[in-house]
């Protein structure tokens, strides 16, 4: 057993190393996207945009995965506020740049896409020596990820005067309140998944909710004990005269007709979620300011902007306080625990900054799955309406349409 354990540990270290080499061999491109100040395009356009960007998904062979160390590449969707000026950035593998640009131009013909450098490229941080302080955390889902959060469709009211409400309106207003010396970044990493990698979990959840009989999943212990079970159940009397065993009458049945409307709604939500392409998703927030001007209240106004995206029937996004939040509360005595708390806070700050700057998918929490509709709710351009005739001035927008997209630009299928 010891030898097998050592072989397993060595293989995991080898696998991590070859994956690390593969990731650092990739070329990445940063794109800044601006849309017109009068943006009346529905958030459905961003939903379609992420469906097109899903073309990045590629099936990897056994040798590519376990020998060469290749993994599925990903995008990083970022909304940043530098001194209150809001920008939309997408980091994409350079090979997928044409796919991203084609998808954006297809939904926003008047958009302007500019290649930019990494805005954190020249910024280095160490809690011991830096003159800046940071706060950050990752976000997690309260319930099983196959249950969706509230999406932009839940904010559409066809019968009201204002038909479309922007679910991120408070989010943009909060980012616009940053002072000239402050930075706030929202990073959403999305890694495309094949349907077979996550949808069976949703189908299983639907059967569980409606109490439909689930097929028994065989375990290793079931296989090993099968001969003993057969012997224990064997009866010469049954073999000679026939078995008179009756099937139990209390088997789980489909109770759809007896379910409440609320229970049926939750089933419908799960079925709706697995009906669209999915991405493994990691959400990070990062706030940076000089130590003497650090305003801890700023994180609260942005965190609160996600609250409308949850309800009793849907899933909820909540900050991960226990593992990635860069503040630690004492449990018994602040004086006795101070050395540990100081060490743990510095460790968390280093990790959240490293994860954010490197757009790392391994640092932090496991990545739940969100579909294109949920992602469009969390990352979209501000929408104008009758009550809001223009995108907030803090958001970078196009001044005027400069040119048509290139004629020979490849179109994603």
C-alpha cells in the first residue's frame, strides 16, 4: 500500500508540473470592449455571445490529458474600475481571439474592440513591503450548482412601462463610486464544458426532486460482496417450488402531479439551466488602495449588488468568508490569536492577488458550473432605457462608429 501511495503522489506531482508547463506555454490576448452610449441591445445578445465563445471547448484525448498535461483553456471576463472609470476586459487565448471578436461584432456591430496590455502587469504586491493594501475574496453558490441563480429574464417585465431592468445597475453605480486612488476589479473566469461533463448531474437532480426511482450505482463493495449476497439469498425451497417473494410496494414514484407549484418551479429551473451550454466558473473580487487611504466600506457596496440575483426558489451567490476572504476574525481571544491571524491574513492576500493577476483556475475554491444565461446576467454591458437614456458616464463607451467589422473576419459556428 505504501508503494502504491508513493506512486500516486509522484504521479500527481508530475501531472501538476506538466499542466503548469502547458499553461505557461500559452499566449494570451487582452481585449477592451466598448459599446455605444445608447445601448438598447438586450442582455440576450450577451447570452448568445457566450454560446458562440463556447467553441473554445475541445475534446482532449487520453494522451493529451495524462501524458502531455493539456487542459481545457479558458476566458477571463473582467469589469474593472480605475478611479471610478469602468472598463470591460476579456482575456482570451490568442488562438481564440477571432472567435471572440466575431461573436462580439455579431451581437454589437457598433462595438469597438482594442487590444490592450494587462493592467496589472507592472503592479507587484507583498503585504510585508507594499505601500498598498488589498481586500479580496471568491464567490460561491449557496446550493447545488445545477440550480440557477436569478437571471436577466427574471428582471424583464413586458407589462410595465420600463420593460427591462438591468440586474447589474447597482453594481455599475457602486464601481463608479471609486476614488481616483482606488482600484476595484471583478473577475469571472469561465472554462467551457462538454454537455456530458455536467448535464447528467442536472438530470439526476430533476429525478431526485420529483422522487423518480434512481438507478442503483454499483460500488466496488457491491461487486466484491455480490457472491456472498447471492449465497445468502439462495433457498433450496424456492429453487424447487418457486419463489413467493413480493416486490416492495413503497418504491419511489414520480410525484409530479402531486407537487406544489413552487416544487415544480424548481424542477423547471434545473431543466432550463441544463438546456444551455455550461462553463466552469470562478468569480473573484479585488480592491486595491494605498494603506493610508484604504476604505474598507467600499467592498460592502459592491458585495450588496449581487443580492437581487438570489431568491427562495433559486440559488444565491455569496462571498466565501471561510477560506478566501482576506480578513479573519478571532474566535476566543484577539491578543492570543493575533500572530496566527496576521499570518493567515497575509497568506490569503498573497493567494487572492496571485490568483487574480495570473487568472489562475487552481488557486481558491472549486469551480461550479454556470450556463450562458447566468453568465450574461453577471457580465454584460449597461442597458439604456426610457428612464436611463444613456450608459453611465463612468463606463467607457464608443464616441461614434468608426468602421465596419472586417469583411474577412472569421465567424464562429
